[in-house]
């Protein structure tokens, strides 16, 4: 007994492109196929290959996303496509409408008609799916921004801060768009940036924190939100990612920059703290449903994608010009200092002091007769003292 050929699959890059084109996350695609998100990530990276029924289900789903017939792809081979003309001619023999009609004789008339030759179409042309960077960013924003605002609200309890954090994260994503576009999980990249901005310690020094926001209208939602806000930021973030977003433990640990055991301990402590105050939420499934309801009951708005891109570009231009102006000012100051600074050491001049008790300087005048006589005697007479030794020739 021979084993049949495996169901053909597109290359790993094509698998990922089809999933992203359909706006599906790895978790959503894994749910349809019946595997974990990590398995989908391994299939799209080429590390592993699906087998058996998982392979058939995965191939069928990819073919559906590509807009093709999965049965036709699995049964038709490239060698059979050129002979599709004679096969189509044999089909009218089995239809009742053609029993009375004469069958065409083999010859030049029996060749496939030229208008039916290009009927078997290859894979859809990816040209209509090609998006500009702005269009791809807008699609990512419209797909992930509403959910991210609701999730960030669970972390902060402030509606405006949640919206601003998500917008800042998407602006950072637009600034690093080539990196984000090639990332395996662009929504995860934006989510991590939004959470870091929302939980930043300097947020408490902003003027808006002086005025408390109105709590949720439902008493149960208000109690749950207060319980979440009492948790430490790291425990709160781990709880929202695992029980709110639905990430697995390794992905939660990676996004919170912690080890898997540390993330598990934070999750257990957070669940215990919530269960102590709200015993009805001890079940993780009930907690997940309540977190989704709390985030969905709030009216949270999002800005249009072009506005987010425009504001981000304007802010980047402002800081770029400010950096250029500061650099030019620094260069000018340094040049002026080098041109005006002394090239050698000059000792400082001591401050002048007034001297008292010294007679004023008198201008010397003509000598008197006595002074002239004294000068003549000094020049003519020898002064007493040892004679000077002078060298002499012998």
C-alpha cells in the first residue's frame, strides 16, 4: 500500500502574507485550524511543517483566504493542465441534451477553442493586494486601535490616557514602520509600546491626574476596575495580557520582559488578589468574560488614522528642527569661543594700592657752587682703601 502525496502548501512567507491580508492574528488562525498560536508561528517561519489532518485543514484555510478552490488545487497537477481541452470534449457525451447531436470528428476542428484555453487561472495576481505604507498603516490602525484602547483602559482606568497611549504607540509604529511591517505580530509591537507609555511613572505628575475621572456606571464594573487599579502595575499588566487579551504564558512573559516562572507568579498573585475581593471571579473563564464586558461597556473613541499619522509626522518634524537648531547654536558658540579665547597665558594685573609716607619726587635742577666743588674733589683725589690690582706684562 503506497502513501498518497501530501497536500501542497504555499511557502512560509506566502502563508504569513495570506493571513495578514485577511486581517487574522496567529491566535485566530490557530483557533480555526485547532492548534496553538505558537504552532502557527512555527509554520509561518518554516521551522516546522504541518502533517496529517492539520496539514489538510491548514491548506484548505489558506486556499480559502487566497480565493481559490482547495479541491482543484489538490487534484489538478501541472502536467494535466495542457490536456484539459480533450477532457472538456468528453463531458457533453454524458449530458442528455447532446445525445441527438452528432459528435465532432477528430481533426483540426477538435482542437481546444482558443477562448477556453486560458480558463484554468493560476494563483490570484498579488498586485491588487499591494498596499502603500500609509494604507497598510491605516488598515493596522483600524484593525487594532479599538481593542487596544479598551485594553489600555483596564490598565489605567482613564479613558483619555488610554486613547493617548494608543495614539502615541501608533505614531511610534509609523516612525519605525519598516521594522513594524516586517514584525511577526505588528499589533503586539504596538500593544507593548502603548502599555509602556500608559504605565510610565511620570504619568502621575501630569495635571490631568489631579482630577479624577467619572467611574463606570455599573457597580460591578466599578468594583472590578478599582480592584484592578489596586494591583501592582506588573501584576495588572500580566493579568490583562493573559486573562484579558488571551496570550499564552510564554508570550505574556516575553511582552512583559520577564521569565516564564516570574510571569506565572505574577499571574497567580493577581488572580488571588482579585478573588479575595471578588470571589465570583475565581474562575479564569468568568474573569476573562468580566474583563471583556468591562472594556466593552465603556464608550472609548479613537482618532482617524490620517490624523494620527499627521500629528506624529508634525511632532517628528518639530523635534528634528529643534535638534538641528540646538546643534547649530552649539556649533556657533563653540566657534565664537575658539576665535575670542586667548592663545597664551596672561598673568592677572594686581590691583593698585595707595602708599603713604613717601615724599613726593622732586625734579633735579642745576648744581650749586658747593656741589660743583665737592664733585671736583671726588674726581681728583684718591679715596682711601686698598689699591686695585692691575695686570702687567713681565
